[in-house]
C-alpha cells in the first residue's frame, strides 16, 4: 500500500516551479519539496484535487502512449488523456488515507545536465521508509517532475511499457488501452 501511495505522490508532483536565482539543482529540490508540502497540507477529502492540480496529465498520457500515440487522431489522444486522468484520480482517492503523517526529505540531487536532474528523497510514514528518486526536467523556464523511481522501477517508463504491451497484441487498439485505465 505504501508503494501505491508513492506512485500517487509521484504523479502529483508535476507542478511547474519558476527558475529564479537558484541553481538548477536547488530548483529541482525546491520543486520536490514544494509538491510534497502541498500534498501534506491537503485535507483527506481534497487530496486528489490537490494532487491533480499539479499534474500535466496530457503530457504524461502522451509519454505513456509512446510511439503508438504518433498515429492516433487528436480526439483519441484526448480521450485517452481523460481516461488516464480519471484513473489517477481513482488511485489517489483510494489511497488518500496514506498521505497523512508522511515526511519527505531530500537526500541528494544529481544534475544530469543543465535542465535535467534526479532528486533522491527518503519518504517516511509512521510504519515505513523508502528511498524514492524523482526525475525533474526544466522546460521553458519551469521545472516539472516527469518520472519517479521506487524499488528500481521507474513509474512513467513502466506505464509506457504496459501500454505498449496492450497495443502490441493482435487486433488491439486505443479502445483496449482506454478500457484498461477505465
């Protein structure tokens, strides 16, 4: 259950943050800290909306579709993004009780380049502690979380693999993917 919570929190933290006088590493850390604080400050009944207000679900959905998304009409991409958003909302609501009492501490930040960093955190609840790595990227002067790694598994990459597996089945199409998330 704690892992499910971490997946939900990972998806919650794509809120952009303006890059000011801070260094790139400090901006990446600030993004992770701000997102974690915003989620922690939300009342249980409002956690899903607090989380989703930080997510560019269309960008995440497009990444999840991978190469299969290139050939899809815009209307199908939009329907998938809506289904994906609804899926995220249900997952967050089902795990909202796990958001209370969680503490996130930045342990290390490694800049991959000037606009890409990995922020390593320790996420603690009353009963568990896990290391979680957040991949953050700066685009257009704003930082956003684009992936999260828990126990060696990167969330966005795993979701993309799941979608690819569905679409590689004979006769499969976007309706099958939407049904999976619906």
